[in-house]
């Protein structure tokens, strides 16, 4: 169980273990350095809550979720599928009003966000190089030899994983 505290420097809410309640005053090392030495920590310049995501977060049943995804799930009345993304219509990722959110497939969302953008020559070369080894992704079927090799690899992996299939 975690206890919620308020940072004495930036006034943001953060969680700590109960045995650290008397010792913890700051949400991050950056806030501690700013409060005590009036200089930022070169390794970490943002509070811990802003370090890992560009979107607002909240806790639902003890699990941290993005606010925009939670609002979209409430609008739909079901959990979002792994293939679905939530688009902010006005482009402001902190505006999580239901009328500003639209659920769409990840592929459609990528197409919408990248519309009109031009790839540089170096970026295009990196993308094509990353796809060269993956013939399946480009619609080229595997040869019979590769299919047999994949089947053998899967068979060996399954035999190693399950005790019931091992020979005695």
C-alpha cells in the first residue's frame, strides 16, 4: 500500500511506501536539488510524474492509466482494444474532454498524424533498411525451406517449455 504525499517544492502529489512517510519531502531528486541548492540535477530535470509520459496519468483501481484512454473507455462503455488509439481532435494532449477525443485504429491515427509530412532521405533509407530482412511484412510469402525451419524451431521451443512433452 502506498501513501500519497505532497512535494514541498512543486506541490505535486506523489506516492511513497508507508515506512518512508517521515523521511520523504520531495517527489524527485530534481525537486530536492532545486529546493536545497537552487540548481537542477543534470541527470533529471523533470519531476518523476512527468519523466515517463507526455500524457496526463491517473490511478484506477491501483493501476496507472492515461487519462485520455480512461475517458475514451468510459465513453465507449468498454476497454480499448490493443489496436485502438485515442486522437485529440484539437491537438492539445492535455484537453481530455469527451468531445475532443476520438477512438480510431492505430494505423488510421498514424496516417492522420503524419499527413503532409515528408521523410528525409536518411530517414527513408533507415526505414527501408529495417524492412529488408522482414520479407513477410512486405507481403512476400516464406519459401518452403523457411517454413520448415520455422516449424522445427517452434516444435523445439514447445518441447522445451512443457514438461509433459519431454522424453524420459
